[in-house]
């Protein structure tokens, strides 16, 4: 299902109702958001992106659509680029395409989505539909197409290599969200020429550190981190607990920034994609991309502090 027309003027008006807030780190707007290079090309992308699972599945909900427009506008205003979606996410691809066009920010985004089906021809049809929903054409190729949860990965990667050579996509990759898939992810990262791998990694889910992040670095594979807050479970764990005072030493002003700075301080991580349609949460999340990152000793201290919370 897609949306009825909403004027760009109306969406811009909604976006401009946002307060001109400084980022939660307290840094001024002149600070640049942390960016990381895509190893295979050297192209730089901001290290905080925007996930759309659940948050942008908003068909028929005018209030949620207005929130998504505000969040996307704020995301771009603060220097964000990478937005990640999937045909698995209901109407999210259409929301990204329509709202970004209406706000006039479509060309400023690094757009990523996925293929999530079995069979070569079915995959081609699904990918073409995803690109239509996201308002992409041969003149505006998709930045990144990923095989979602490794479904029929070898079949789809063969097509994606052809599409990349033809200029229909710029980068290709694979994704998963659970440790149970790490053995297959490891084999594909080692033995397949991938541009990106997307995986779960957080203070609550650290297994990728030991098994996959080093391999990604060795193979020059960019890493997108999903589930940076373990689907909200990490916030429930710190509810009503104060941020440690020493977090201010590396420019951290909230638990979201604490969690994200820990992730971004791993040198193999290219971008983390917290999902939200709250402009205020966008402000907070992107604040993690400003200021210092924790060093290795501080990362260990952060992990010990998180583990001690009950």
C-alpha cells in the first residue's frame, strides 16, 4: 500500500516546526559528524545512519507519516545519509521514497535496501519493485542492495554482481541479525567479494567482535551494525539508572550515545543504523557521532559497567 499525495510544502512546514536544538553532546552545529570510508571504494559515509524497520511502516497513518517526515528532515539537516530498508518492512520503502522526494532530500541520501525471497526471477522482480518504491531510476541507481538474512544468497549475489557492473546498483552486500548465522556470514565474507556486511553488534550482543569484525577488516568489507540497542532491551536495562559521570570525558550525554559510541569505537564498524521516526531521537543518536570516541581501555570499562547493571 502506498500513500496519497501530500504536498512538499506541508511536509517542509512540519519539519520546520522542530526546534533548532543543539545535539545532545552539547556540541555546536559546526562540528562534523563522524564519517568512515567504505573500504572497497574509499567513499566516505557518516557513521550514524537511520533504520526503518517498524518505524517507517506507516501506511495510512497520517500522524506517523508526519513524524517520519520530521525525523528524516532532521537526519539530513544533521549530516546523516545512509537510510536502510527492506521489502520485509511493510510500507517502509515507499515511505522513504515518497517522503524523501517531497522533502527534496532524495539525492542527498545513501539508500540501502534488501532482497528477501527465493529464486532468481522472483528476486529480480522484488528488487525492481523496491527500487520503484524508493523512487530510483537508471539515472539514480540504488546505493546498496543487500541479501536479507542470507535468503538464497548465492543466487541473488550473482545477479547483484551483474547489476553492479551495469550501474544499476553501486554496492552489494549481505545481512543477518542473529549469532546463529555467523558461520555462514563468515564463509561469505571470506570467500565472496562483498562491499558490505550488515550484522548485529552491541554491548548486549558482542559475539561479532570475536568472530566477524576482524574478518571484515581483513577483507576490506564495510560493516553496518543493526540492532544497536538490542531492539530496545538495553534501554529497559538502564531505566532509572544515571549515566556514569565519566561518560562526559568522551562527549557522551545519554545512554543512546553511550551505546552507540561503544559500537563506533570499533575500527571495523562503518555505520550503525538505529531505527526511529522520532526527530528527538535522531538528534540524540547523531550526537554519538560528535566528539571523541572511547579508547580500548574505556570500551572495556563501558562493558563492565553495563554488565554490572541489573
